[in-house]
C-alpha cells in the first residue's frame, strides 16, 4: 500500500486514503466527473474520477475511507492522481479516519499545560479574567479545532498549536523589547483566533459555518469578548478592555485582509507580525514536507503563489540525502 508521500511520477499506486473533499462537476462537453482530494497522515493529493455519476458523489463523500488505485501525474505543474479506481473498504480494511489525518505534533496535555503557564503570566486582571472565561467556554473546541481550513495549521489541534507557538514567540520578543506589554501580547494571542471555534464546523471535514461565512472570526471573537466583559461586570469603556479588543480586531493587519481597523498600538502590530511569521513557517514547512533536497515545492497560493526551495544542506550544515 502506497502512502501519498511515496507516490512516484507516472507510476501506478494503490492504497487506502481518506476523502477530504469530493465535488461532482461537469466537463466542457457536459459529462460528469468527480473532483476528489485524498488525504493520509503523510499529505494530500487531488485527482479526478472521470465518467462519474451522481451516486458516486454520495458514495465517496468527504470523510469516507476508500481504497484507490491509479497513476500519479503532473498537471499544470502540480501533482495529481488519474485513472482512478475507487472502492469502499471491506471487512478487515482500515476504517478509522483519525489514522489518515494530520494532527498537532504536540499532545493535547502539553498544549494545555503551556496555555495555562501563559495565562498565569497575564498580570492585568481584566485581560486574565476574560481569557480564562473564554478558554472555559470553548475548552473542547480550542484544543481540537484547526486554525484554518486549508492554509496553515489545518489539522486536528492546529488552533491550540498555533496559539502556543505564537505565545513562545511573543515571550522571546518581549525579552528583546522590554517596552512591550507582555500581558497584552499573551491575552491578545490567546483570543485572536478563538472564534475559529465558531467559524468552522470542526476538525473533521472542516467547512465554514453560516456565522463563519457571514460574520467571520474577527467580529465573532470581539462579540465574545464584549459578552464576557458584561458577564464579569467589567467596564466596557475601560482602556484595558478597548486595548484588548483592538489587538484582536486588528490582528490581520490590513483592512483588505479582514481587519476592521489597522494596528494602532505597538502590541497590536507585534501580534499581527507574530501571526504572519507562524503562519508562513507552517505553510512553507508543509510545502517542503515531501520535497527532495535540491528541489522546489509546489506553488503556495497564500504566499503570493511562490515556490520554495529545499536546500541540499540541512540546518546543521550537513548534506541531506
């Protein structure tokens, strides 16, 4: 059985994969075909099942494990699978979707411990109380949801993993720039993406909810902060609360990227920059994951459609083989 990372160009393969997405489409000639994205623990790859029927879209819907044979090819400079033969599993075949999904490289227990450590470092009472209240409210979702549907940290536990990496970056940067209010950084980071718990349906077959599509996580988390402040009898007009809301509302940096306001305090700018750093590192690491040293990745749409090169020398200066 072939894992996705081991598929070779123009060679036949066979294996079990999880259907991440499946959509019935029409060719220019009006014939139906099924556009499918397959996933296993080593990566993802897309392909088309030609001469499909409407029943195929239901039979091989997202979340289904299928046995697939076909050929790996290149189309528009991107790998894909073609000549697909798809079957449902039989008795004794693997059927647990979790075996085919990527997950955070850190255990949930370790993520929880790190989050708690940083919550205790928030010295401002207003910020700490709101962070604690919302962590309790979204406890299950926060540690299981992805941070994005596809671009970065798009795996089970990705949201909490993204937040904890950002917290560690914030702590390091605060050591270099002592003028930063570390408590505001930590509180803003813990809250900035928390409404992904409302924007997405979950880590299985992640889709946008109606609130996610029509309102979006930035506005949704601001609403949650205001509601928490009311429930805690906090002054809605206090500078502390307004600063926290501003950091969260401006974390996408630019109006055209979804922020209703641009960063206007130092900590808001730093949270935005840290968010960009962590997202970029994850996207580039993912793109290079199955690339051989000396080769370039596929184009990364979210990073200006750039390709990235994997050096022959590893991080310790040794030649990778």
